[in-house]
C-alpha cells in the first residue's frame, strides 16, 4: 500500500471516529438533560469532502483507471474535480469504487 493510500485510510478512520464520538456525546447529552432531541428522519452518512473524493480518484488513477476516472468526472458534470458539484461527491465515489468490480 502506498504512503498516500495509507494516509487516506487513516484520515477516513479519523473522520469516522470523530463522527462516532460526536454521536456518543449527543446521546449522553440527551440522556442527562432529560430532554429529547429531534431524531433525524433518516440516518445520515458522513458527507464526503473534495479531499476524500480526490484521494479515491487518485488511488483509482494510480491503479490504471485514469481514462475511466476522467470519464466519470465528465459524466458527473465537469472535466476536473473542482468543477463537480459537491452534491455529486457520494455518487462519484460509488462509481469510482465500482471501477474495480466492473
């Protein structure tokens, strides 16, 4: 595993841990305050950042999927990641991860 992919994995683990700690703090606050907070209608997943997407696309490109990554960017509305709407990040990641399986 390259240093960049190791670093990317560590960053994703830290973000996941931070979200879990935040959820635990919210639950404890709710328990001890005696008030019930409004539960979200649907469970929310962490929203990927541009850096998350960039790391995944770079990894896929280094594995030989450069042309497919460029095509995915085009399919999601831009020639570069900077032009992609952040609302497309999750779908772009899902499509990029599908390159290995397809």
